[in-house]
């Protein structure tokens, strides 16, 4: 056991916004679990919250502007511990089918890379992969982040003298925060942020399918269309569409038409753009900072 009295920073990193919520110093208990340290933070209110609007720069990668804004926001913050939750705009996801022959992390890494190459092609060579909550009988989920973005965030934390605990994808971190709510044998989990919709099909608590798509038009129409399309691909019993657990803090007025067959259960994210009660579970590479959980 070890103790820490550092401030904690919860950072949400998205194309159009960077937000930092700072929690005050307090007693932090650390207990090793599966090769990764777990943290229990004080339940006190946030000390400060800083947000910056980002504008895409022509000819630059999508994350160039938020990276600059994050460095500006971290100016003067030293010695704090940070968790960075990155927008689904910057992450690719895929469900890994069950594979009972996998017996160790090395085999899982190889299997995940092979599967991601089958789905996304040779672009995978430029990504960092992480597998969350793997079960040989039920499969798992693999998340991929651009290696250059990951390295830039890590270098930025070092320059700003911030102790980076881990980087986590928004979808899987949100799933961890709300997973106890998903009690149905079959349900959908939708995470909606500015310009992006992630839709997950869950069956008996296991990931079955993930769709990560841009929002080009009206979110109400696009969510319904995506749900209906997925229901056709993965039909439920007796033609019933299903239950949708919806996390959409940027769209509080989002509704679906009556009689559409879908039942929405709203999830409350709290004061930050990303849930504050999320954590990362270990992937196959225990040394990796980018953790996909769920």
C-alpha cells in the first residue's frame, strides 16, 4: 500500500473542446490489482474546472488544436496526477470474438492485432492497441489510438510536470462507469458527443457489436436511423427494438418519436463532459498507458 497527496486532474480531450477538472488533495489509497494500480479519490467537489474551445486548423491533424489548448490550460499546474479521457473521434473500436485457445497476454496481443488488421487494414501499424476485460468464452473489445497522438500527450504531460496515470477511450471508460446499470439480457448503449455517435450492442453483459460514426445531420434522426439499422442486422425477439441506455450530455433535448419501439434510459454524466467515476482495466500489455476497459 502507498499513499498520495497529489491533486488529481480529470482531462477530457476532444476535437472541439478540452476540459480539465481539478480535484483537491486528499488521501489516495493504491492497491495493486492485475498489474495496475487502482485509485480511490476523495468524494469532495471539484476544486476548479477549466474548459477551452478548439478550432480545427486547416492542413493539421484533428488533434493539433486541442493539444495546443491542453498545454495552455496546464500552464502552472505541476505535480498533479492526471487521467486523460479521449473523445471517440480519436478512437477506433472493434469487438473481439471469443477465442478459447488464447491462454496468455502475448497470444491475445497477436490475436487483437490480426483482428484489427482484418477490420481496418494496414493503418493499424500506426496505432496503439489495447484490449479490455478479455474473456476467452465471451470475447472483449479492442480500442486503437493513433500512436503519434498518444506520444504527444505523454510528452506534454512530461513537459508540464504532470504525472500521467493513463489515457482511456471515452466509450469504454463510460461503460465502466455505468456497467452496473445494464441489467437487461439484451440492450444498447449509446454515447453521443459533439459530432459523434458510438452505439454498442450488449448481450448478457458482453460486447457484441460497436458502431462509431460521425453525426452529419440531426442527431435525433441519426440516432433513430442507426438504431433501426442495427436492429435489422441484429434482430431481437418478437420484433421488439429494445432498450437504449443513453449518455448524451451535449444533447439534453434528444428525443425519439413515440411508437418507434425504442425505450430510452438516460444516464447522467455529472458535471464533466466525460464521467468522473470511470477507471481503466488492464489490457494485455500491462506496461501500456492506453487502457481499454469494459
